[in-house]
């Protein structure tokens, strides 16, 4: 259903929000749901709805947004149990009762706000997800060209906004610390594709072909269902598996 073809927006629904509340910094705080009701507005996103709630009903409500246009990755949350971006989700696509929880797996800051940075930093450090170049940089050297199709594939992986939705949706990432999940494997793919990275198949094998990597995945593929940027995560898994087998 297209953005402008959503359900008739003039029927004036009263929306009921059930929102997870908990402040881990406050010893008096206990996890619970708070209920808020607001009037639905045309083209209302969860970002707008949460701001209405904070501005008119409860200024202490914690949630994260920055870009409001599905680019920064900060507004991931569980919307009726499914990971999604708050800024990209229209209330018109949801039932009248909307239950919001913070993304699991990540460090809870409070209410709907999580710190995805801790998880992503650990993943980047564990996989050394940066270019490993053997050649010293020569500022006077000729620019090296890269085939267009390789650049396009790298660009495809680089579209990840690190929102964490795939990790929150992953059954294994929810119970196994250190599992790289789709975001981690996508990041590995990005560097394994890059001809400037000098790591060979056997070095990648150490990173990818473990229970934390592609062979830990139990194949539920919820990551692929929820990725708001529609990255080709299944293709990336398959490519990394083939590469790991080639090196074994
Ligand atoms: Fe978000 Fe998709 Fe990147 Fe996962 S792969 S962090 S769901 S953009
Ligand atoms: Fe940036 Fe939603 S606010 S992705």
C-alpha cells in the first residue's frame, strides 16, 4: 500500500498507546506499561504521535529520534512486537491500540530509548571492520579505479543505517551474546568485497566461519523481513557462506 493510499485518514480515530516505561538509573522505577490516548492526525507517524504524548501528556517520556527520515537509525522500537523505525511508521498502518517497547538486545537508556552504539562498537572491534591495507598511503600516487559493479555492491552494504532492527528481530542475537547477526555480517561483507582490503579468504574464515558468524545463523531470517532499508541480507549470508567454504 503506497504512502498516499493509506486507509481513509478522515475517520478521526482515537489511538491508544501502551508504552513500556522503565528508568534503569532510578532505583524506584519498575518496568510497566503506561497508557496514553490521543487523536490521530492525517499522515501521523509514530515520531509525531510520541511528540504529541510528550508535549501534552507526559514530558518525562524517553525516546530517540534525530533525522525523522529513516536515515540516522536512532528511532528503532518494537511496534506491536515487531522492530520498526518510529519515523517511518504511519499510525494509519496500525490498529487503534499500539503497543511500544524498546528494542531488545541493546542497552536500555530508559523507556523506548536504547544505546545501539555499545553493541555496534563491540561488533566493529571484534570483526575489525575497517580497511586492512598493506600498502602505505601515497598522497602523490594515481587514484586506483574500482569496477563499477564492485562499487555498487559495496554501496548496497553501506546503506545500512545501524538501526538495530535486524538484531532485535534475530532469535539467536536475543539469546547469544556476540552473535554478529545481519548487521554484523553485512558489515563484514562490505569489507570482504572491497579490493583495497588485503585480508585473504583464510583470514576472513576466522571472522565469518564461526558460531558467532554465518554458521551460527539458525535460518529464521526475521532480519530480512524487518530491515527498513531492504538490504539484500539473504544474498550477503549466502555469499559469505560460499566464501567461507572456499577457504575451508
Ligand atoms: Fe537496520 Fe537493515 Fe542495517 Fe539491520 S541491516 S541495522 S535492519 S538497516
Ligand atoms: Fe532517524 Fe528515524 S529518526 S531513522
